[in-house]
C-alpha cells in the first residue's frame, strides 16, 4: 500500500486534476456560448442591412410613384385653373353691366322715396 504521505500527495494531484478538468469544461462552455453569441450577432448583422436595403428600395419606389402622381395632378390642376379663369372672365362684363343698372335703379328708388317722404318728415319734425 501507499504511505500516508504519498496518498496525500496523490489525493492533492487528483483534486488538482478534477479542478483543472472543471476549469477546462467551464472554459469550453464559455467558448461555446461566445461562439453562439457571435453567430447570432453575425446573423443579425447580415439581416439588418438586408431589411434596411429592402425598406430603402420600397421607400424609393413609393417616392417615384408619388412624384409621378404629383406631376399628373399638377397638369390636371393647371387645366382646371385655366378653365376656371376662362369661366370667371367670360361673364365679367355682362355682370358689371347688370350690377350698374341695378345700382342705378336702387339709387333712383331711394331718391324718389326721399322726395316723396320729405314733406311728411318735415311736418313730423315740426310738431316735436
């Protein structure tokens, strides 16, 4: 059998070996976890630019579509404005002539009613 001194040293060696084995296992686990985290990070870094590029492409297509639509709407708006201007200017002279005669008639009516009401008003004010 082994002497007590040798057996103590042997047990210390066994403890050191098991500690080294546990430490080595922990390091392997940490390396494995780090590799998995790195793999996930690389996947994320690969997918984020792709999704951003897709979003940029989609936004560019929308911008071009709205730009074309605004050009079409601008053409339609100009045509509508020219039609409105023609319509408004078309009846301007006849409207002015009609307004002139209406104002002349209203002024004449007020003038004649003032002449007719003048003696009655003087009489009414004289009694006060």
